C-alpha cells in the first residue's frame, strides 16, 4: 500500500495515465490535500530547466540543509573571517544532537576542513551543529547568516532555523532553491567542489562510506548531498558530468533510498539526452500556491521504526538498463514517456550497479593528524580505564550481593535453630513436671475415713463421681446420722482402689 501511494506521488502513475509528469498528483485519502513531490533537472552552466514538477513547492529539506551550512562556512573562509584550520568545538548541546552523528565528546575540537568533510559524507548532525555554533556564535545567529546568504544568491522559497536539517516545522526549501544553491556552490567555490564527491572518510580505524548512493554507481556523478526525515522522505541534490556538460537533479519525497537513487539516475539519463538551452531559467519558474510543506511522515514511515541513520543505505546491486532504453529511445523527444517508464515492472525491480571501490579520505580531531592520534590514544586509555572501573564495580557489587545473600541465609538458619531449641526446651520442661500433680487427682485413697466402703466392681465409678464439682447441683441438707464405727474394707474393694491409682 505504501509503495502504491508513493508511486502515485512520484513518477509511477504516469504510465497508466499517459499524461504530463508535471500534472502528477497523489491523493492521501479522504479530505487530505493532493501532493506532488518536487523534482527538477537543470543544466548547471546555463541554469535552464530540463524538467520540473512542483519545483517551487515548500518541502522539508532534511540533511540537504548541510549544503546551505557548507555555503555559509566557505563564504566566511572566502571573506577571511575563518579558515579551513579554524577549530570547531563540540559543545554539550552539539554532542546531544540525535543521529546520524560522530559521537564526539563535549570539548572535542576539529578543524573546519575536517568538519565539512564529515558532514558531507557521514552527515553528522553533531558536527554540523558545532559548525553553526562555532562560526555563528549561536545556532540562531548562524541560521540568520544562512537566510541572508540564501536571499543574496537568489533562493526565494527557503527558510532556515538550524544547521543540520533535523526536523523543524519552520524550516523548509524547494527544488528550485536547491538547484540555485548547487549552482552557487559550483560557481563560487570551484576549488572546493571535491568536497561533495568524497566516496568515504577514514577516522581512526573506521571507514565510513558516503550516504550518496549515486557516487561510484552512476558514471559521472560528482556530488552532492542526500537527506532523510520521515516528514520529508528521502531527498537528494545530485550533480553529474558527461561530455563536459554538468547537470543537477533534485528529487524529494521518495519512500526509500533505492527509489531515490534509481529515479535520479534515470533523470540524469534523460537530461543528458536533451538540449540544455531550450527550457526556462530557474528564476523564471512561478511561485507556489502552497503556504507550507506537507508532512509525509504517515506515508513514508507510517508505523514503522525510523531508520537508524538519517540517510538510509544506498542501492547496492544490479542492472544498467536506462529509462531511454526501456522506452525504446522515446525519452529523447518526450519527457512524459521517459518518466512514465518508472512504473514499468523492469524499472520497479531495478537498482544501480555495484559501487566502485571506496577511496577514503582521512579526517581527524585536533589540529593535525599527529595531535589527533594522541587524543585518540588518550581517549582509548581513558575508555579502557573506565571499562576496568566498571568491571571492578560490577565485581564488587556482585560480591556484596553474594555476601548479603549468605548473611540472610545464616540469619534464617540461626533463627530456625533458636526456634528448635526453644521447642525442645518446652518439651523437656513438660516432661519434667510429671503430668497432673497428685494433690489435684480425682482419686482418693481407700483409707480415707470420709469415703464410703467400696464394693467390688463399683469402686472406680464412685471415685469418678466424687471428683465432680459439687457446685453443679444443689444438694439438700440431710439429718446428721449417728456415728457408725468404721469397718475394715473388704479385700476385693482394696484391690480395686489400688488398681485405680496406677
């Protein structure tokens, strides 16, 4: 469903409709507004437009913002207000920026030259933020410098609030403005254009490839920058040179890095097949009726987890078939037919050829590679010591836990022994008491003068009856009988009484 929606937003719906690519619209359900993703192809030298759709509509730029950051930095160097050796400091705020990032600690310093290489290849948000803070004094001041430079070079549709392109509802640009910026970077800083075509950087032992999936895959690609946020989709500003002619292509709002790269390559194929002098100039494109960019988050990311990096992987394999070949050469005379080829099954399954071997460019922190190595060695030693301290603390905590468990177990065992000893003592005391005391016995000796003579077979019963309390029943007083001389009890009764005492 997502691919179907985005396909209608981009160039995929053209084959079925056979209409002009500039009229392509996609509906986001129900009452939502129709949206056309911005696309533009222009000749760099002349500034003439080869193809465009929604070229002045506002759009969230994501990390292609870093091209504007780079323009301001290079312009300060040109004015003598900074140099490529100017130290950029990573502040706590810069270090706290979300990925993509280098992860430098607060207080880390690196030269502006290395910082620019890092943001062009790694698209590091922490480093771009630090460039803005260090050169502008604050991000707000640097954003004001970005806006001033944008107006001066002819960008009419852009508003900048930060230096790295992280989501901000108040920051946007347009495809036309990014084409103007690309031309200005090439025109104003010809000695620095290699900055945009670095295939990889090497920092310490790590090699980090460029997020631009066209570099080393599409012949002639020599820049510039990719970007991704959910609200803007996958964007790219790319340049390529063939036969001494350079073309810039801007593709925005794509659902994946692969589709962005493939469609840009096909636009290059189409552009190189055209005469670059027939279209209108970038300045002649009419303004947009849209007041603010659309939010593509529900359609690009939906409920999916956002990619771990802000660019996404580039295309990694496959076919060299071009758009012009797929439409039998009709692309040379018909942009509608050429762009309609995007919806064919062959196009949807296509990716770019494998990337050429990387040629990493070394970057470092500090003023020089030697100083950078010393800093890295010191940081490695500190990290090793910190890891050792963490391990020692964990072992100590584990030992404390074991001792606490053992102490608790011993306390439970001691309490159990104490309870058993008390129970045993209670049993011994009960046994020593001998049961019911003789004075409390319910039986009376047969020699008692007050006992009537016992008869054989009835002595036990009468003895039990005598033990009952007299208070249960009132007994009427009887006349006192005359004393009768006691007679010796019969031998059988004496025998029975003795038996009852046992």
